[in-house]
C-alpha cells in the first residue's frame, strides 16, 4: 500500500536527500577557505593534513574545500551527482579512518558526541546518491541535458 503511494514520488526523495546532504557541507568548506576562520584557511587546513601525513596536503586541502563548497551546491542542483557523491564518500571515509579512528581513537559512538557515527551516516548517504544518481528533479534534466 505505501509503495503505491510513495513510489511515484521517489524522485522527491532523492531531491530531499541531495538537499539534506548538500546543505551540511558549505559551512565546513567555508571554514577551510576562510583565512580568518578557525582553521586558518586553506593554508591552515593544508598544515593539518600534513600532520596527518596525507600525501600532497596542499592539493588535497583545495580539493576538499572546493568539494565541500562548490561541490555541495552542484550536488544540490543534481549536477555531476555520482562523481561528487563518490568524492564525498571518499572524504568521509578518510575522515573516519585518519581523524576519528586514527588520530582521535574514537569509537563509533562516544558519550560526548564525538564518535564517528555522523560521518558514517554521511558515507551511507553519499553511497546512496552514488548508486541512484540525482533523480528526475535535477538541473540537468530540467535544462534538457
């Protein structure tokens, strides 16, 4: 019964997923781009990546900052959804493995809320978008691409 009601609306579900996912990241990306912010801009973020022994930290600082800002906007619009979702899934897996589990030694759930369950949920959402694509309510289809 519920399938009969909601199946025709599945593209709206993908739009909601893209919106919910995409609205989170620009704030994080801006912290990495803003030289006056708490991270110290791309230079500060690059230094932090270097401490984590990420190869090519200067390059990846820019990749992550642009993915989280411009990439999130494009994802919301449904442009290059699968490619961007792959990028976000990789980014969140790296965050879990290098930062949350590696450097901070965090468990999945921590009493103070600093575990890696949120990043895991973002990996799952990114993988869902990777496998489903943007759906019909997306800029490429609206523009006839």
